[in-house]
C-alpha cells in the first residue's frame, strides 16, 4: 500500500489511468488496485499481487520506475510503502462496481483474537442489514498497523447504512473485538478513486 499527500488529485487520477493502460499489462501477478484521494489530499493506493515475489518483480520493472518518476512530483513530502501478506476479505470482497470507498487505519494488539475479521455467523447479518456494503478487505502489516477497505454501493447509501440498528449480539461482538485494538480507528473517505483489475 502507498500512502502520501498529493498536491494535484486530478493529475494523479489521470496518471493512475495511464498506469492501468500502459504499465499494468506487463505486471505479472497483479490482481487489482484500489486507489484514491480524500477531500483534504491524502492519497492511498492498495495494489494486490498473487505473491510478494510478483510485487517486488513489478517494482523493478523499467516501465514501473519511469511511471513513478513522472508522478513523484505530484506529492508533498514522503510517500510511505507498507506490505502485507495477512489479508482477509469479507462480504463479496473488493468490487469494481463500488460507488464509494472508505479506508480505515488502526493498530492491533492481538491479531489472533480477531481472526477472522468477520466471523461466518455475522456475514449473513451484514449482508441483510447493510446491503449498501458490498464487501471489503482487512490487511494487517508486520508492525501491527491495520488497513481496512470497505466498498459501498454509494456514499448516500453508506451514510444511511451507518444509522442502521444492529442486533445486540452483533454489537456485543464488535465491542469485544475493539478491545484488541490499541488505537482509535481513523477513517478516510475516498471522494476521488479508481478501481482497477486486469
């Protein structure tokens, strides 16, 4: 995952489209990308590969390096890179049909206590009561930082869904789960985003 602050969201969106058109065809093992920029200029790009080797091989490609050199000027300050092989999906996972994407960042104290991220017995509850939530991914990085990505049908439906009253057993599970994190979650709404797949 790449994270930074951009000074030109529009040009970054254009550059992402160009990457998909010109660079992605040679990225062996690439499964898809979710990227975007928040209203205040925070940039995220989560790229999924079938293995760490494939991801690192792509980083060494000349086309990838040339593309990055061209877009580096669109950032203010450092762009951080975080990797993860501990990735779970929930619901229908990621979706190129999403009309709104939200990213969550926090830090976990006990990874095994929240595995799986959404137990099977609550998957049906979410599907039934939150039709706005298509699905998502939950990634844990080696230092315990967590990145959650949720895909929604639209921003309007997501805001409506947030007001849905959930069953007591679901709320009790969520409250218990939160005790295994040692930071308040920070949410990032991607107002401009791109969803790409091979």
